[in-house]
C-alpha cells in the first residue's frame, strides 16, 4: 500500500500529465496517462538519473508521434 505522501505525489503527477497532454492537443489512452504518470512519480521521488532521462527522451519521441498523428486527423 502506498503511503499518504506517495498517494499525493501520484495524484499531483497524474494531473500534471493530463494537463500536459491537453496542452499538446493529444487525447491519450489510459495506458499513456498511466505510463507517463509512473515516470513522473519516479522523477519526483528519485530525482534525475541517466536512466530516467533516457525514458523521458523516449516519451518525448512517442508524444511527438502522437501529435503528428493528431494533426493529420
């Protein structure tokens, strides 16, 4: 079970992720929201690492692909 602190971090990061997708004009799947939120929670809890930074780069590429697909429709 998550601690109260972890629950608050998760909730805050999930809202941040949703707003980010909205500002990019992307309608994410639920799995997109979950995966991005998990990544943001790790960043908030652990801070910067080379591994996390690489995962963010991959997420950015994925989001760019989703943006391009959204603009075509």
